[in-house]
């Protein structure tokens, strides 16, 4: 049994190949800068001894050519004769709206529904759909499974997902909170329960996915009850280039006083704001380095970022009523001891106390970083969204 996971981005194709029902990773690749003059392809092929890295720099004009290149590399690796040998292909789809509460076998009605949801995710769903359609062309007889970022958050209660807008905008246009990073939050929650030898149904978790995109989820008994991202991934925490929460009247001000069009405001809030807007750089590693050299705006950006994280932790503790575990995951959450420290600092009265030595000594697996007297466990857990997609794909095809 072999399962391929595809994650098609606007100018990228990320993929992982898993083998057997134990979902052993045998290949992992990323093709970037699709459509540009020089595209990058990096693929790691794993065997019993070590990984073999394959790198190519060639012009890849579109996603069709990218999937052709992926297929060739996987076939040349001898792990796959062709895509038709696969047991299934799992696809990441960003927005499932209210239509999809779990993974689904892709049929014509599913494809049509993903198209209809495009207004809710105009930058993501069309390219996700491109990946699906090309994979169906390459492997027409192989089950294709859609796993939606939003599905995990479909358990959020109405009081948490509705906005205080005229109700008809929800009824007719489905304007509401959907949430994202569902595969990541779901994966790390299950990992935490397994690590602590607890039933997922018996614990409450605050999951912090901190990366270029960042979100928080309040998880009660394995179900999401609230999350920081909203109808789109723009709401919530400060991110690499996204503003996160802001006064909505700022949008009117930008239009009225500065003459910015709706397209220009969209570009500003999604691609020119966040850490990049404050410092000119969207990479937290570089920002921390600049702050350590005394650069003032980098210091401010770090303080703003971690202050927003702390506000969400405290508010979700109130939403949950009782919190057992806080999880740091994502590129920043897993790798930045400073961000974890500052995001926890001052929360001691809430039962959250970090151990500095543990925080500075993270291993490759799950690490507990709370002090001995902390009432709440604090875990650093590497996320694996592709493995979660593969797991959900396997569940569908073995039903």
C-alpha cells in the first residue's frame, strides 16, 4: 500500500509518499517557483540507512509540468512504477465551507462544491483544485481523497462562529468563522494525548500553530470549540505578512483618506502587514537576530507577536473552563525558545510556568517544557500535516 499526499500552492507543489498501513515516509518533496524562470525541486528519498537528496533547478511552467516531474523522480527512485500503482492520493484543500466536516472521496459533486467555495478562498481553492484535476488525469482509477483545513473546526458552536452582522449575510452568503490549520491542530492534539497516555476525550488543549501563518485552537475532548482565524486566514494572530486582528474601520479609512482600492487594501493586509509591515522582514529568525543587535522595531514586533499569543491563551482558557495542555507547534513554535518564553511569561497566575532549561533543550520528538510546579503541561510537538492527511486518507479507503 502506498499513499501520496499532494499540497498544491499558488507557485509550489509539496508532496509526500507513504508506504504500508503504518504510513512509513519514503519520499518527501517540494517544487517551488512554478511559472518563474528558474524553479527549484528538492526531493528526499528515504531508505533504511539514510536519505538521498535530489535537487534540480529548471524552468517549470505550470503545475502539470510539476506533477510530471514529481512522477518521474518518484519512478526513478524505484519506489513507484507509476502513479497508477498508488492505493490513494490525499489532497489538502484549504476551504470546505460548511459542506465538508470530514475527508471525502472526490467525485464530480465534490469538485463542483470546491469550485463553488472559491469566493471564500480565492487564492487557495482554485490551485488546490488544479492539483486534484491533474492527479485524476495521471491516475484516473486511483481513489482521490480531499482533506479540508476547515473541517476540524466545524465543531465550533454557533456563538463562536457567527459574526455580529445581519443574520441574512450568514444565511445567504455563509459569512462566518471557519478556521484553518485544522490538520495541524488535529495532529498535535492526538500526539499530546498519546504522549501523556491520556484519552483525547478526557483532556482540554490550547494548540498554538506559530509559523508564517499562525493560529490558535481551543480543543475540548478532541473537538475544536474556537479558533483565531476567521472566514479567511487573515484574522487572529500577527503573522509573517498578515495583519491579524484589527479595527475593521481601518479598511474604510485606508479607502477614504488614502484612496486605496479594495484590491490594494487586500494586498496590504495579507501580503504587506504583520511582521513584514512592522520590520520589513517576515522571517522571525531574522527579526530575533536584529532585535538581539538592538534594532528597535524588531523588538517591538516580537513584543506585539507574543502579546497577541498571550491574549489568545488567556481567552481560550476562559472558553475551555479548564485547560490541561498548551502545545507549541509550527516553524516558530517548534524552533524559537525566545518566542515560547515570551508567550508564556506573565501567565504564572493562570497556572502556566515555563522551565527555562527545558525550553532551551528541545529534542526531535515531543518535549515537555513546563516547570515542576506548573499546573498546565506545556509541550513542544513537531507538526506533520501531510501525515495527518495520509492518516485520514487511509481511514477513508479502508472503511
